[in-house]
C-alpha cells in the first residue's frame, strides 16, 4: 500500500515527519500504482483533526482515499519511530 509521510508545511530539509497516512492505490486492479503522484510534493489535507483524525489528501487535484485514519508521529516516542521505520522498510 502507498504510504504518505507528512511533514510540516514550511519544513526544512532536516524536518521530522508529523504524521503517516496509508492510502489506497489509485489505479485499476491490474495496475494499482498507476496515477500515484510524484514521491515528493504538497498535499492538501481535507477533513478534520479531532480526537481521531479523518482526512483525505488531495494531491495535484486528485483525492487519495485513506485505508485507515491519520496516525500522528511523535518523534520522541520509540514506538512511533519504530512504526515509521517498519512502514518505510528500514530496520
């Protein structure tokens, strides 16, 4: 599944991520990755950030539907760092 790693809007190159969102691939069953946006860019998050954040990212005018809710990343928390590493395939 595609994973969006979200950073602060005006972050510099050393910024740590704020949140992670797993989205459904936008393409058809035989080519699910077709239509994915560039790997680096800006996402407009539409929805709400209440107790259980519910957002739909829009990138280049296209909605990427979330598979599950937005997960905030607290970089000082070892469990959150481990989760992020597992998602990104780092050991």
